């Protein structure tokens, strides 16, 4: 089993890696560099993810590690009408974001960087998410739940935020923070098969 390093402190990304069958991985969070958000959003999230991965690998090497590990880093941005929506600073900003998202289609971009064996691979996925119209009391209640406060776009598709989603085109897990379908394919090209797959094969009669 290759050592897996997750360059993120996101509990959601940890859960998604566990879903793939990875239960023993090292967490080395990295902030990464900022990228211009006025250009291509896919390129922006790829750039940020790559800088996170490089920073995490640097920390790993300082502890005596080498290029034997697979470093996984990701960055997610929400775009509405061509403008990015980050994490809300407070409840007032969260409410403003949700009002803007109400009844509209927005786009979620997650960039992923994989560092392995001295090589680098980046990619991004895009998911279109359409919200139904939201009533003001629904927005207030959702904010009181606390869920919007640490999430880009002020909602969690895997939680109560799912109640507002009318339609989604693309990878659901991309919205959560890690596009599992594409990630599994890219890992396979590196010769790394998610344990969830190998376990399923070994258990067949």
C-alpha cells in the first residue's frame, strides 16, 4: 500500500478518501498560493491545489519522507454569474450568498493535484447546481443550523443544503470537495487502485 498524504484539513475530504477505502493516510494541511479569480476558474483551482500539494510534500520531506507517497490536494470554488463565492465571513454574508443562489444555476469547480514519484498531475471538474427558490425563513433557519459558515457558497450539498438543490449536472462529490470518479481514474493511471475496489474483487466467490 502506497502512503497517502492529504494536503487538507477538510473533514469532508477525509471522509471521501475513507469512502474510497483509504483508512490510513497522513494529513498535512497546506494553505497554498492565491490565484487570480478573474480568469478561468478551472485553471485557478488547479493552481491553488498544486501549490497546496507542493507545500505539503515539502513538509513531508522535512520529516524524512521521499517521493514514495501520493500527495492529494484539492481546492473548491463556487461561481455565480461569473463571480466567485468564497466562505462567508459571518451570518449576514452567508444570508446574502444564499439569496443570490436562490432560484439560479451556479457552478462548482474543484481542482485536484496529485504528486507521486517525482511527477505532478492536475485536473479539475465542473458541476452545475440549480437551487430552487428559497424563502427568507428557510435561509434564516439554515444559517441558524451553522452549516453554511465553513463552506464555499454558504451551503453543504451533503447536508441540509441538499434540501435546496433542484438539479445537479456533474459529479456530486465534486461539490462536496473531491471528484471521486475522476480521482479514481487518475489514481489508476499511476498504478494506485483504491482499496474499496480491491477489497470488492478479493471478496468475490
